[in-house]
């Protein structure tokens, strides 16, 4: 009869290896490149009839998993964070900030895609997904304040990110580790306009 002579130390190492393998697999999956892409081609602030308007030109290509979720009624939310910044002793300091959250959602019963600015309560409807995504390629968002426009020596900064906290609870963990749900943050800065 054979008896086990494994030491407790050896069993502990084996148990640690069994626990580390799934963690390592998750870490490697988290390091994989994102399947979704977002490029920010242009951003500027225009004046139109006394109203400041943020004009954004971008190209967003959600992953297959994101589009599948969208077609099943799960909204996708992009967060646009616009700031006016001034150089301080410790780098650039935010002087003023405005946030826009754009939600893209599909309603299966009406077969209708909607693009909503959640903070301004504006809604645009589209019959096909391609038209809704194309609407995101050029956005004109009215700004609440006229003082948000940077003047020299200030700068303007726009950051766009997929808001994973707006996803249903069951998708928040996959959004953290699954490359199909990872969306790289994009950012653009430009100098303030000379004072008039």
C-alpha cells in the first residue's frame, strides 16, 4: 500500500498554482487589444447666434459584442468631458467643465434607434443602426455657458470614453476584462483663441 508523503508546503504550492491560473488568464485577457475603436478627428467650439456649440468629428466603431448588446436593447453611453484649463504651478488646472452623456439605444418593438443627450434631454431617432452611428461622426452639442471657451494662454481639452457604469450590472464585469467591451479613451487638446 502506498502512502502519501506530500508535505503541507508542496500541497500549498499546488493550491496557489490552481488559484493563480484563472487570475493569470483574466489578466492576459485584460491586456488584449480592444476590438472597438474610436478616433477623434476634430473638436472645436463655434459661436452660433450667441450660443457656444461644441463641434466634434469622430469615428466610432463598436465591437461586435457591443452591437449585439445594442440590438438587444442595451444602451451604449459615450461620455464627453469638455474642460477649459489654465497652466498652474502643478500643471494644467481645470477652470470650467461641462459633461455630455450621449446614449445610443435600440427599441426592438418600434425598430427605432435613438441618440439621446442625457444631460440636455434632446433625442434624435433613426430607422437603421448605420444612420445612428453616422450621426455620431459629426456632433454639434450646445454648451450651457459662454465662458467655457478657452482664451490664450488657456487650453481646451475634450475626453471621450465609453461609460461602462451605465451598462446593466451583468455586463459591468465583462466590460472590465473582455476585449470586446474595452473602449480606449480618446482625448484632444487645443490652444485657446486670442482675446478679442
